[in-house]
């Protein structure tokens, strides 16, 4: 699997209350493009901790993500409760294929999404304004972006 896809999956999977169940990124892109109408990741959001779902939804929103008009979160309902007792709601991140899409386009958008997740995690106004608990992200790749983000801010302040 491509390292960019791994980065995206690991980052989303480490959000509080989010568990990716399946995805198609382990297949060759040509196979994906000829057999599906787009790329997708199925995930579960724990009912007792909706913070990760809110965070992810915000980061995919068309107002805050330059590709948000293409990427969506869809949901479906099953018949069996999850093992932890949660209602059987399944979520899917879906990005339909458009004319001219190549794997490079999809990879670039995946990196943009990871960058947007990091931006939101490091945006103090967003995190505090919505009472987000950054300690819940302790095992997340987003934690190590905090130090890099602080360095970037300091450099920007020196330059400007």
C-alpha cells in the first residue's frame, strides 16, 4: 500500500472514537478505478465519544477543505449492534472518481486532507472553541505535528 494512503488511514484511525473497518487502498489503483466509482474508507464512530466524528466532519467540510466538494461522509445503518453496544451506524468517507482523475490526483488530495487534519488540530481557536481535548489524540500522528506547527508559526512571525 502506498505510504500516503497509510498516513491517511493511520491519522483518521487515531482520532478519538474512530475505528476504520475497511478501505480499498490496499488494491492497485487501476483495479480500484475499473471496479468502483470512487475511493472509500468505512469507519465506526463510538457513540460515547463523538469528538473524532465531529473533528473529521469539520475537516472534510467544503468550507474548510479545498477538496470538500468532492469528499463526503455518508452513513448507512445495519441490523446488528456493535460488540460494544453501539447502534449499527456505519460511516463511509467517499470520493467519487471524476473525468481525468489519476492516482496522483487522489494521492495529492489525501495529503491535503492529512494537512487539513493537522491544521485543525493545531488551531487553538478551533480546539478550545469546541472544547476539544487534545490529550485524547495522544497516540495520533497529529500530536507530532504540534511541535512542527509551532516552529512554522515562529518562522512566519520572524519573516512577517
